[in-house]
C-alpha cells in the first residue's frame, strides 16, 4: 500500500492533525502487538545524547502519535521511559516494564493529569511490595508478572496480562534489544520502521534491519517517502 507524503518542518504553516488523519487512512488498528522503531541508516536507535529525538522528524512524530491513537496501550521499558521522559497520555495507556535496576525519573508515574489514560507499572511479583507507594497516584496501576525474574520478565505473560485488562491493541516502543526479544519469540505481528536521512535510501534497508533484529520472515504492507525519510510497515509471519 504505497503512498507519498509531503509535510514540511514548519509546524506554523502546516496542519499536523490533518497529516495524522492522512496516516490513519493507511495504518489500521488491529488486535495484537505492533512495534514502532526509528533507526538511522546504520541501524542505531539513539542520537549522541542517548535519545531517539535526534533521529526523528515531524513526519515520524505524527506517525508515532497516529500509532498511539489506534492503540490501547504503549509498552516501553523503564529505561526508555526515563531516557525519553514519557508522560501520561490521553491517547493510550502506558505499560512501563521495570527491570532489575532502580527506576529512573519517569514523569508518567508522578503525573495525574485530567483525562490521561492509566499508567501501568509492570514488574516481577517480587517487586510489587516495593512499588506500593506508586499507588498514591490514582492514575498508576501495578501489574505483577509471575514468570521470569526482575529484568527478565516473561514477555508472553506481559502481553497476556495486558489483554486480560482489555488492552488488546498493543504498541511496542523499545530499543533494539527489547524489540529483538519480542521479535525472536514471534510475539510481534506488525513492525513499523522509520529512517530519516538526507541521502536517498532504498526500502530494502528496512527489510535487512528486520532480519538483523531476528525476523525470519516478513511481508511489506506499507512503504512511503517524505522529503527526507522512508517509512515502512511489515507483517511478521509466524
């Protein structure tokens, strides 16, 4: 389903909402796990400051918001949530996966904004007691995972627990390591990739990156270009 997009970096003269509605005509909601990742032409996922912001663009930002809009929950590691300073969202719930290290500063856990969707702190059951204080924020819910251990939670149980809460349309926003774990266990149904570059890029770059991440078979659903980037969505064959 190829399509062309045109969106300048001048927010003052463009309509981001209109562009997002254009994207929603192509990226469709579905029950299952969809991953979204912005990567450089060399495969890195963070800039020199350790954030993905330096690799993004206005089009990529609107795509991110569109994917969140058609998802019921965004799944993210605590490390990413702290690095990117995730806040509670009105578009979708956020599930923060706690590792074995202490939680960094994550605005979503402290904020209780009117109209925001719930924030779920997902941890191993052995960590629940130490997380009880987060319940002082009525917007935070604790989810305990029995399988695995802190830092190595059972991924399939995470998805099942979220589904049991009615959160079936799931969006994974993670770095290479976590995305690879989900992909190698064949838990990702669709994978969206973005690459921003001043150089002309071929869509085959994304197919190769998926293979590097651990995909054994994938089929392209969407491909499009902006003035300085390429964007694709793939169905991961299981």
